[in-house]
C-alpha cells in the first residue's frame, strides 16, 4: 500500500529534496549552535506555512489545471500592468534565489567532497558542477526524482535517530516552540524559515502538480504527497537543530558546513566524519539538480520567447553560472544565508498570489475556506514583518 502511494506521489518529494540540502544543514546547524532549541518555532512555522500554501497550489493545479503563471496570465486582460509586474518579479525571484542557492549547494557539496578526497574545494566544485551538468543533460526528471527520494529518506533516518539517541529534555524542547527572535538572530531566523518555505519551490510545485495529476479526484493524493514529504523535511530540519544544540563545538570550526558531523559522532562514532561528508556531497548534488531544474521550468513558462529553449538547457546554464560563483567562493555560508533571506523577503509576494488565485469563485467548492484564508493572511503578515525588519536593519547600516 505504501509503495503504491510512493509511486502516486512526487512533486513534494522534489520540493523537500531541494530544501534539504547544504543550505538547510548549514542554517539549522548555525541555529542549534548559537540559539539552542530557541528557533524550533521557526522551523514549525515554515512547515505549517508550506503545507497551507502548497495545498493551495495543489488545488489550483489539480482542480483548474492551472499553474501560478498561467493563472496570472488569465487575468492579464483586466490588469495588464499589474500582472506584467508580478510575472517579472516572479522571474527575478526565481533567477536570483536560484543562482544563490545553486552556488551554495555546489560549494557545500564540494567541501564534503574535498574532505573525502583531499582535493581542493575549487577543483571539487568543478567536479560536482560537471556531474550536475551531465545529469541535467542525460537523465530524466523521474531519475532525478528517485535519487532525491532516496537521499531524503536516508539523511532523515540518520538525523532523527541521532536526535532520539541524545534524548533532549521535553521541557527544553517545548520552550523552543515559543515564538521569539533572539537578539542578533533576525537574519538567521528569516534564513531558517526561508530554507524551508522557498518562493521558487512553491511556484514550481504548481507546475509539477499540474503535470502529475489531471483528475480532481487525485487532490487527496496531492495532499498526502505534500503532508508526507514536507513533514519529513521538517522532522529532518528539527533533528539537525536539536542534535547540534546538544553537543560541544569548542574545537570545531562552526562556520564550516561540516560542523554538523560533530553531532553525528554520538551515534556513528568514528564514521561520523565520513558519513557526514558523504551526506553533504549528496545533499549538495540533490539540491544542485533540483534547484536549476525548477528555475528552468519556471523561466521557460514565464517568457514565451524562451519557449524555444528546452528546460534542461536553461537549467544547465543556471548550473554553469552557479559553478562559476562557487568556484570563486571560499565558504557557502554567505551564499546560503543571503539566498534564504532573499527567499524569505520575497515569499509574501508568492503567498499573496496563491491566496488570491484560490479565493476566486472559479475554484467552485474548492475555493479557500475562511480558516484557510485567515491562515494565508497570517503567514503573509508574519513573513512581511520579519522581512521588513531585516530590510530596515540593512538600511540602517548604509544610512
């Protein structure tokens, strides 16, 4: 029964594989090291927000057979300027966050590869970039999807078992779910949310769901797909925060993406470094394939002039540019945090668009219910406030 369900699922697996990469590992590790369990609430919030908006995406795609781009274009005759601006912003968000994440994915994976082979990080970047280009050109989306599902399962199992082995105190865990932004932790808070609920991923989900399911009766399967895979991703992220909050990092470079391997030593012993480095390599490759593929799908659908290009060609270009950025970078942390924060800032725009599209009468009985509308508005308000505070802090630095 479960195997049958796995075959019916798919789009949310790609989303989860995309966000469970070096970015999530690094950001969750930083959260655990610096703030203990204090930002678990941000992980939970991002998970609930993902479920709410992705379910809106599923209804739009499965019931009306529209992705977010085509849904917007149906309104272009009544609001031409407004819709054109929204489509342009969507393209800019997809490209800018995609390139930022891709550079971080390749650089994070290369650090793991370098630890295994003793080759330099720049050379490792080129190797992983080449593997990503070949995979993008020669493999199919189904193969990529299978690789991602396998990776997410094994990484999730390792982290969740480690978290259980360390046996955190329930009272301490509970306090971590009380919403608060620690002093100096606004950027990391927004990045932690932005590493899970990513504007780029949400837009792509509407495309993938539209292609995967064509019968409104499949909406239940789409919901199950979202709940299972997003839920798994949230458990993995929480497990990383919990495990890294409970170990000592006195003699470890906490700015390195490999810092999280220190937390695995309690269950894996001397194999923690090797398993951790391998995990980082596969996390980097998994996300390095998913991110450009999503950017390619979105950009080729957004611009009719780009329809002549195949998705894999646009995706390959994103990999190539991301490889160049990563080759000249020394650490993925700036790329990762910046891309995640940008995603968090731009998320309200995408969330509002999904909220509007699924609140229309054309959705029929699948139109947003009052509680779904309230949840959507709450998500938009929280993200807007956090994003506005971050922009304000940045402006204070330059003014």
